[in-house]
């Protein structure tokens, strides 16, 4: 099983999205919360029906019992189906733990997708306690159970979206540093995006950052006919030159 549980998908428009697959432990907590919610609903309805049956009308008591069995059936098979369809792939338990069901291509699931993955929940439970489901999940790089594989879905972690601050050179460009570069550096949109991602990465060790910068800076330097100097600083200058004027506030681009 791969240690990296991040999946990348690319749309036909060549837009890439990254999703972090949800592991068994987090999904188990979400499932347990949904079970408790269903149990609380069933208890509440059962208490109401018991109060009605206390009138001791035999016909009414039998009707109440039949209605309660229908409620249990709906809660067991319709709970996840309804919420996953209406709440964009998230039941209350999943939403509480930041999880969501999506198609393997990153698209929202539909009604039939939810039907397939939930119908096979019974098979995942066999022989007891989700043994088959957990075994299949642990052996899959995206932690998909049988229902997910058949429906072409996966459960992902929804990281909170935070608008990134604009990058800013630190220290600011010295006189002539930016002027030594072309006014419009010859970078494609993909290259500019990749450059920004590199500059924002704060989890790279200094040796790894320098190694990546040396490989990339040499390519850009040859293309523009300039010298690199410090490769990390060079990439930050190229990015600053490409995006235009400096901003008064923003994230620092450190060496």
C-alpha cells in the first residue's frame, strides 16, 4: 500500500485536482456517528409510537409496529442514500469529520452511484464487523471498499479552503535584479503555476529545495539567456517579474 494517499485527477480541460483519500480510521468514526444519529432517530420515533400504542387500541398498536419496522428499513437503506445525494456526497457523520464521497475522476456522485455503493455495504459487512470491507480498503491505495470499487467512487478528505496570500520577495529585489530579466519572462501558464507551487512549499528541506531549484533554474536561465546565481533566489525573481508589480502585503518568498 502506498504511503502517499493523495490522488491527482485531471479534467478534460487539463485542470488538475488533488484529493486526499480518507483512511479506515477516520471513516470508521464518521460511520459510528451516523449509526448513533440513526439510532437516536429510531429511539425518538419508537417513543412516540409507544405513547400512541399506550392507548391500547389493538389495530393502532399493530399499525404502529408496522410503521416502526418501515422506519428502521428506511433509516438503514435510505439514510446514506438521501444524504449523499442531497448533500453532495456527505452524510452528517462524514461532514462532521470532513469527508465526502466523490467519483474517481473527482466529480460529484449521482443517485445511481450512491445506490450502488450503499447496496454493496451488506457485502462489505461480511462475515461480521466490516471484515471484508476493511480488508479490501487496506489493500487499496485509495482505501476503496467493495461498494466504492463497483460504483467508481472514493471517500476523500475535504481540506478547508484558505485563500493564499500573494507571494512577496524577501529580501526585496536589489536594484538591477529584476531589470536583468526579460520584461515578460517566457513562461507558460503551467510553468508559472508550478513555479508558484514550488515557492509556496514550506515543507521542503533546504537541500531538497536547492536540488529542485538548480534543475529548474538552469532550464529557465538558458531560455532567457541569463545567469542564475542563487537558483532559489533566481526562481523567486523570475516569478516576481512574471506576475508584475510587487504587492504591499503577502507571503514571503524566503531563500
